[in-house]
């Protein structure tokens, strides 16, 4: 039987490995992804967003896509279309934003159905910011150290495409605050 000290040490080691897996990609270049927006524009990430900081949200299951959608309105209101007049002098962010759904090598017909459902369920003002990546989900899971299938993952990229910050999970004000803090250096 493990002693309390041994249990504490074991829990700490497990926690370290968990955080290492989530944050191991910090400092690396974001992998190249060929994608198509739900408005049928072909883009290549991160090239499409180079030149200014970028926030990319990635989902790779139906549940993670639902959790990713919990972020869409807060991100839109904060980064894409912030309020025009602000009496409190809040920060204005000059960042790109892209939501990405990783889809396993689905057939062209299924891609159209997926895209159609997304167009119907996602606010029109976000259509250029939502893209589908077809191909090997496994490849991107490995390159981005994606873990829990139900979680969306958010990556802040430097203007050159290097990963600066990572968070995951359903929207929460504290996670949004951490993203805003990480983007603070890229404000105008």
C-alpha cells in the first residue's frame, strides 16, 4: 500500500505528465493544415493567418464541436467584432480567428452534409472563420498533442505561426481571460 507521501508524489507525477502533454507543443510551429471554410474558401493554416497573432480553435468529435460552439459568440464579441464604443477603454485585439473541425477522411457527399449542417447551425457572421480539415485526424492529434476527444483545443499563434499558448475544454470566463492575457502583447 502506498503511503500518503508516495500517493502525493505519484499524483504530482501524473499531473506533470498531463500538463506536459497539453503544453508540449508550446514554442513549436503550428502544423500545416489544408482546410475549406464553410463558405467554400480553400485555406492553408497557418499561412492563411500569418502576419498577425491568431487564435485557432480545434475540434475533432461531435461532442468537442458542441463544446467549441460554446466559445463562438464570446470569441466573436471579444476578438472579431468587439463593441464599437467602450467607456472603460477596454483592449482592442488585432488578431485572426479560425475555428477548425478535423474530420476523418469522410466521403465528399458526407463532407457536403457536414458543411450544410454547420452552415445551418452556425451564425452566418462566423462562416468565414469556420473551416473543415479532411484527412488524418490521427496525424493532427499527434502533432498538436490533442487529448480528450470531447474537448476543443485553442492555440494562440505568433504572427509567424509559432504556438504561444494552449488551453482546452468548454468555454469559461477564466479560460477566456487567460486567452485575452496571452494575446495582450498583440493589441493595438
